[in-house]
């Protein structure tokens, strides 16, 4: 009898892949392949006859997931790849600085890892260090007035947070 898939948990994940997906069903023992579309899972482990943990490969859009066993190929269930969300800035500490620049500014937010640039208006930060997904320490460049601070990552450009030069 061919295996039967009942659920994928979660049924969506990042387009970069690498996340674990639990496949729930029956007849999964002896699985020889788990396919996301036509792409094999990066790895998979049969937990027991009713569950497999598979690592999703990179992909795009919605793809059918199926399990191949010596007794046949399962039905398919849909898995949707999601594009990474652009970074979000929640706060600047401090939100003000001197016109000559050179002051450290802690940028607090989400999705900040992988930052390729930090801009004060259109001027790049003197330098910056990514402290993790939720924080960047940047050195303000010289400037005047109030400017938006933005972070650029491969997933996109953040919202602007106001920074005021004194």
C-alpha cells in the first residue's frame, strides 16, 4: 500500500530552505525520498511509521511535497515558500546626535542580520557592526536636520527611523 500524507507542519517556510518540516501520515517507514516539488529534502529522518522530519530545500512559490517508499509514492500536500521579510527598525538609542557625527547609535529592530548598509538619510554610517538579528551599532556620519535612518539587507530596506542632528 502506498504511503499517505495527512499534514505538513509547518506548511510554509523561508525561500532559503533549511527549516525542519514534520510530515504526518501513514506507511512512511522505509522512505527513500522526500520531494519538495522535484527537489529532494536536504535531509530526512523517519521518526516512526506515521512521521518524518525533513529539512526543506531552497525554493520558490508553492510546491507539492511527497514521500517515496518501496511500496509507492504518497499523495501530495502543498508547501509554500515565503520571501524573507525586510528588516524593521523599532528604535534608535539615542535618536539625536551632534552635527559633526562620530557618535555610536544603537539600532534596535528585527531582521537586521545580514545588513549590507546603514544610511543616515543618504549618507552611509561611518561604520557599523551587526550585533545580531535584533541590533546594530552604527557610528553616525556628519549631518544636519532630521534624517531617516535605514538598514539595507538582502531581504530589502527597512522603514526609516528619525535621527536628529543638533
